[in-house]
C-alpha cells in the first residue's frame, strides 16, 4: 500500500489522515520523516513514525492498524473509556495514540491549540464537560513530566488550573521517568496520575504503573527489558538489519522487542533503571551522552571531560559535565559551562545542552582505564548543594 508523508504537524490534519488509515480507506500516514522513504509499505500499515531512537539517529517505525488499535483497546480496558484531550505533539507516538484512542472510542478529541501553557490547558480541559445518558463522560489526557510539573506549579496560585487537573479521570504521564517528588505533588493535589512506559516500537505506553497492559508480555533478559504482544511495531522501514537486531523470536515463536532499557522486577512491578546504552531522556527527547561528550571535549579546557546523566526534577534527566580541575582554563566555571553549552547547542541542538559543570581533582576510572561513569555519577553533588 502507499505511504504518504504528511507535511507539517497540525493535529487536525493528522487526525483526518489517521482516521482514513485506521479504517483502511486511505494511504499509510508518514510522520516526522526527515528523508526520502519508499513510497510503498506492507498491507495493514497505518502509520510510520520517525523517531530519534536511542542513538539520536532517525528510525522510521512501522505501526499497523492492528497494533495501534490493540494499544488503544488495552488502555481503555485498564483505565476506562471516555473523551481525550490532546496536549502533546500529534507527530510523536504519545500524542498520536491519544488520537487513536479517540478514533477507536468514536469520540472527537479535544485539541490544545497553540503553545502549551497552564492557561490554555485549563481552558481546554474545562470545556470537555459532557454527559451521556445523564452520566458524566470521563475525560483523559497524556502529558510528559515537564508539563505536569509546570501545571502543578501554576495550580499553586491559580485554582482554575488545579480544578482542570483534578477534572481528569486519569492523566497518563510518560516519555521519561516521572520524578518521585512530582508524583507526590500530584497525588497531594488530588490529581490522578498513571505512569506509563513504552516507545514508538510498542505503539506508545504499554506498561502502566509497572504492570503490563492486557496481552502485553514483559521480561528482563541479561538486565534488558523486553516486550511482546499485539502492540509491537512491524519493524523499521527499509532497514531489515536494524529490525532483526531489535525484534527477536523465542523458540516458541513469540516475538520480543529489545528496548535497550535496564530493568528489574520488584514484587511483580517493573522498575526501569535507565538505558543500557549511554542515553538519557530529557523532556521526552532522547539525548546521546556520547555525542554530547564528544562535543564538550572539543571545548578548550574540557578535553578530558566526562558527561553523565543525572535525575532532574523538571526534565526527568539532565546531563552534567565532570572535568579535571587541573585542565580547566583559568576562567570561572560559569563561563566554561556556557562555552560548552554553546558548542553543544550548535552541534546537536538546544535540548542537549548540559545543565552543570562539576570540577574534580581526578576522574574516577575503571581498571581498564576507562571512566567509571557510575562512580562519577554517584559523586556528583545534588543541585544547589
């Protein structure tokens, strides 16, 4: 069948094309494509989502009608049915899945217009009130942690925002780890939050509060989280080698997706510990620390610097530069950090800028001589300390 890349990211345009693709009446929808792609995809494909992946290299994930629909139905089975508010970009899988859930439920989604802000979010949320047979229709939305944190901040001095947050039956929060402090704030404010875990390759979130959705399988093999079930992508467009590396078949024929995430089970609840590779997710964007480090090391005085990821209350994770004090130039740490941030922004983008610079007497190393990144990370003082 034909693949039709969609220019722009207007959610209404995406919704129209998505309805046709899900109902089999239109071509497959291509989102976020940054280069020419084959004009044909296998029958049953609904959407091809281009994502940065864990390496920062674009990958085009092929999602079938069956996978997207299975994800939407499993979400409804877990948290209930109702009306959805789109507050995320529709060209990313979390926003796309909001639209899919709306289409599957037969309800038009509410769409947040313009730039996200607490005021616009509250206005859109409070306009969703409706009833069906005399009963209030439950409302739902999906956010990333940075959005939730911004809304909670605003709710402290704007009761309308607090009312809007509490109006949702459930708010799904994913895209990155939700800081425990933010979750506690939300619960204290009476906001019903469910933490989600998943990726484009799993049609979005497929593990809610550490427990997989119906028909989704989760296992940990050699420390890596792997996922099976009907929500899995077909693979990567025009890249059989990458598809074969990421999607495996067990002896019983079950197909598993290798997430690249480190995890473990604690009393049956999945705990994700970060990436097996050197990648963080900051504000919902995958950032390769290797790329950041290479760029930082090009800055005079930071040739031996190591870049590690740390927890961040606003963005989920952030990068920190750790460098030997003796090699740093004779200028303030603030100036040195700014030079690194400018270099990283120019090479990778503003989202990848390091948050701090920490000078140490000596970089901790492994017996092999390589930086001991875990020891370095543990030794970083808390922000503001």
